[in-house]
C-alpha cells in the first residue's frame, strides 16, 4: 500500500509517535507499505518553523525535515529539487 502522510502526521512520526493512532502507526511501520511525504509538507514545515506561529510548530526547520526524512529512507533530492514525494521506508522504525 502507498501512504502519503499529512504534514502533521509526518511531524508527529518524527517527534511524538504516540499522538498517531495505533492503526495509522501500524500502517506506517509496516515494511510492506511505501510511506511518502510531499514536498509541500516540507515547505509547510519550513513556514511553520520560521513563523513559530502556532502551538505545535515543528521543533526543526524544513532543511532538518529533509534530513530526517532522508535518514528514514526518503530522497532528499526528491524533496528539494524534483518536487516529488520522498519514500520513507524506515520512518518510525
């Protein structure tokens, strides 16, 4: 199954896994599923971080998010230059 994570779910997957429901966590952690985050989510993370406008803003910048997603198996190049949705094979594992 292919999963495209919402921005907030992607943030929680990195910093606060318990806020994600059990069923969603299981889907994200299932190695048989492909997990993606849109470049638009990285952009949204960058804006929220820069503005510190709302409670729950991410504790990391857009650039750091690309690094975290890359560590999880995504393609940082895809997130920053090709406009794709990097696959996050090891997110939350």
